[in-house]
């Protein structure tokens, strides 16, 4: 508790954009988020008051950081699970706890547990040897998807391979792997929920997540033309997973919609890109909800405040316009799209890097989507083109 | 400019709740608000990264604070006008500038200027002597309203007096005063606008501000049952005042609605309590808009996102529950009103002090207003009573 305000102190390990946006939500609740940053230049470290620079891989640093925190939570999944368990053994309140978080840290653990629960997953297997992979491919055929069991994100740590030869370099790297069937999908959805230690659950409308090269580029809320039955199924599934796995805080369930129904792709136990639209688009943002959940406050209403909300990620273009060019682009963006909301994360614009997002609200999907897309394209490329890779290359000579 | 991000640095003199909420808006724009705080415990100083503790009455402190700021702006009107003029002479970009801000700092200057512009004001006069007051009252009769020309806020510095005898203590205090007729009003309204140095103006829907003991307790957006003609008149008036006075940033025009039309009550040239509802209730909050204006960015769309938005101030109850009791109240408030948004300013709860606000959105005025009111009452008094002074006194023995 902060003795000046009487309000709790949440410590977030990691100081990227998720911590940055969580701090914004904390301020409204009378709080000030404490962040454990890798560097004083991290996105959240630039804007939070209570910044500790330290190493999330060091139990000593984590222990020092936790002193005075009412609850500890995470901006990413990379804190060693054993350290989290050790903090809990010390008596630190950690949400999500080690026992839950392992299912977001290790894909083999996740698949094993979800399979036990009867949750629909792709056919999968752990890979210990070449023989394991050959055996898996013999049953379902090539191509298959290899995934690093730990540490992957945004398409990193995922390889679609069409033969054993293609798989060789990945196998040879020594990374612990799982293999999954390559699912034929209609589209990707996400069901985002929050669960408190008390056991209360809250769920946002199911969204469509549009991916390019394994990275989410756009989120449409609600998922267009999704039938009620499937939407409710997705929400019920996400709430059930949160409960069965003992998740506390926000849980994002990434789903494949297929001709045969829903399949769980990935889990994330923290605020997630698929719910950034909730900042303007829902009565309670995922960042506020995450804080409420980890503090065991009652959860907030999740009503969507406009019929259509579209979020477009800002992915760094081929040239880095920061620092000198971005302010001018912001000027023009504001002039052209006065209704579009900009979120910049305080990062350098490296190619493909998530450096911010924009959100548009309205009634007509096509209009709202176009405005979000064009504003995002303009901020990243300085024009309103379609921004596909070839056009971009051509434009930049 | 922040060399790491390529984005501008705004410095705000004062670190109260307005700076606190402006920092939240700055974060989305990739910025980090620099605040000049009286004390390290000020509301904004608890949450901002870039905090300077200093004296806003010291030109030396102001000059040091301004170094590296792309624009300087204000959380309050108390910075000596001559200091602001000196900063401008130094080449510092200040919004609003000294020439405009004087009309929010000095009520005699404001009334003189607005009268020249033909803007409807109460009948008024500067008071140099008892004879001035007697002469004024002879023309219009008692009671009259005495106002401190400088430094008043939230009902402080305003005295309704029914005779020369009643006015004596105020006159004797030596405070520079103006006198105004006591206007018979239907209700109070506010027309909030923003204006950029380029000259762009933007206006929010006109709101009703409900006052008790001279303090705003509730804001209803839009003002219920306000006819379109009067609403447009109020908006046009506020935009005209902003332009004529050269205001840059947010301008709040407090209005009396009377049987004979609109009359200007007060001006504020900063984010204002009457527009706190815009955080959730408008596409662009007044805090983001103020930043856009002082940086000469194009202004944001001001559409209201729900048919009815009600803001209720949190005014400290007769006992201070901070620090030990407020967290429990927040728990219960969240449980009972999951749709109501809480904003706490990080202050001690002194009786009558503005320590936060709540906002509710919806379709039905009566429902939305009741929910906001009850949530505010609960947070301040620990129950859902009507909270009028006598009931409160009875409840607290």
C-alpha cells in the first residue's frame, strides 16, 4: 500500500508497451505502477514514476523489486517459472502464479493440459528426435508446423516446414520443439477474458485478429459476421480455460476458426495486442481490468461503446523516421484523421517492430477499417498506400 | 523534443489533478509530461516520470523548468502574469500566453474586455471604495456579488452580500474586488473549446454544471433539454472568445442560462472540471486536446460517444478515510457499479476537497445520473445516501 494514498502498489515485471498502457490505467485508480525495466529507455520507464532497472532473470532483483508491492504481475512471459514459484514461497502475491503461467510459457505443457481438459487443439506432439517428427508427419502428411516450446512471439519461433530436410536447421538448433498439424483456417479470432483470484470472470466481445507474416496487424471488434453460437462458445471456452488453469489477470485465447469449429492456437496471460481496442472501445480497458484482477478488485463492465472498433498496429517501416520525422507525421495524421486515436510506445521505429497502434470507432466496418488502416500506413510509411511488402519496396526504391 | 522518441516535451506548471490527467493523455501521444510540482507528493508528481519540484512564483524556477520544453502550459492560473511575459520574451513557447491568460487571472480585466466585445456579462463594476459599492447597489439593489479580482476558485473569493454592513469585512480585507449583480439563473452551463496557435478551434457539446456551495458537484453532457439554438449560441460564443482573446489550449466558458439568454460567468484557460467527462465520453478528451493545442497539432474530433455522460466530483466527506479506508470503498464501489469509471487524484480526503471524480455513460439520463451520484456518495461517505449536508451530518452524528 502506498501510505500517502491508501491505495495498492502493483509491480509489473517488464517495462514495454503493456506496462506503459497499464500505468495509464493505474493513474485513474489512484495508483502509480512500479515497473522493473531492462533499461531506463524502455517505453514504460519513460513515463512511469516508480521505475526500477534490473534483470528479470535474477531472483535477487525480482525479490528486491517485490518489496512493498501488493501484487506482482508481468509485461511478458520470460521470467523463469522457478523464480515466480520462489517469490510465491516467500509470500509475495503474484498474478498469474507460477502454476498457471507455465501454460503460457511452455507450449508442450499448454497442449498437454488443454488436451486433458478436452479443449480443441491442433493435433500435436512433443519432438525429442527426428523420428518423432517423421512419425508425426507420416500420420498427417507435410507440411507441419514446428514451434519452439518456449520464448517465441509474433511469429518468431514458428516454422512451417514441408519436409524433413526443411526441418533440419530447426532440429539442429537444439531448441526444444513441438510439432503441430498445419490447420486450414477460415480466420483467426481471439477471446479475451479476465479472472480475479476470488474467481470472478469477465469477457470482452470476441474479435477477429488479422495476421501478416505471423504478426497481428489489425483487430476487428466484434469479429465481423460471427454467429452468436460460435461467439458464445469462444467466450465460454476462454472463461473455462481461465478457471481450469487458475489464471489471474487477463487471459488472451488466440483461436483458429475452421470449417469444423474453433481450435485453440495460443494462450497469453497478460494484457494482449488483441485487446488494445478496449482502451477506447470498451467500458473497461484490458489494462484497468488486469489491475482490477491482480488486486482482486471486482471486475469492470466490458460493454463495447461503439458498434465497430478497429485497431491497427504500427509496425516500423523499412526506414527509421525516429527521431526526426515522426512528429511531422503525427501532425499530418491528426489533420487527416481527427477521429483516429494514436498510441505511440516511445520506441525507435525498427522495421517490423511494433511501435504503437491506432484505434478507430464507428458504425460502418468498411469505413472504420479503412480509416484505421490508412492512418497506420501514413504514420509508418508517410503515405496512404496499401503498404504490402512489394509496394513498400517499390516506393522506397 | 525528446531525442529518444522524436516527440515533443510539454511542461506543465503545477502538478495537481489536471497535470495528472494530462500526463495520462501525453503517454498515448508518445510523450511524457514534465511537471513543476510544489511538492513531491502532488497528485501528478506521484505518477509522472519527469518531475521538477519548484516554486511557480519564482521566475528563476520557471526559467529552469522551461529548458528543453517545446511548450509550457498551466495546471492553474496562479503564475504571475509578468513571469509568463518574461518567459515569452526569453523565447519560450507558452500557451496560453500572458496576453490571453490575464483574462483568466483578473476578473476586472476579463469583464472589461468581454464588455468591449459585446459579450453578455452580468452588470459589474470595479470596486475601489465603499462609495463604488454603494453606487452600484443603488442602481440595481441588494444583494450583490463581491468577487476577489484575483486568485478565487471553487466558490472561494466569492461573497453574496445583502448590505454595506455585510460587505464590510470583505472590503476591509484589502483584496482587490469587483462587484456584480446577482443574476437570477435557470441553471449553469459550460461551453468548453480548444484553440490552437494556428487558429483552429474545436468545441465539445455544451454541458450543464450542477453547483453546490459554489463548487461543481456534477456535470451532465449534453446539457439536458437544451434547445439547439441556445447550444449553438453558447458554442459560437466560446469559440469567439477564444479567438478574440487569443487563447491557446482549452478554454472553459462558464455560463449562466437566464430567462433572457446566456451570460458569461467565468473563464478558465486550462483543462477544466466541466470537461472531465470527455475522458470516456468524447472521442478526444480535453487533456489530449489541450496537448494538441499547445503543441499546435491539428485538433481531435469531439463527438460524444454515448447519448448521456454524467460526471460526479468526489468531494471529501466529513472524515478523512485515507489512507486506511479508501481501498475497501473502491472494492465495494467496483462491485456495485461495474460500469462506473473511477478517477482518484492521489490526494488526502479533506472535507470538501476535490479528490477525484466518477463518470457514467448510457442512454437514460435519470439512470446514468443516479449511478454516478450513488457511486460518488459511496466513495466519499461509505453509503449511498443523498449526501446533502444535513443528512450527512446526521449520519456522522
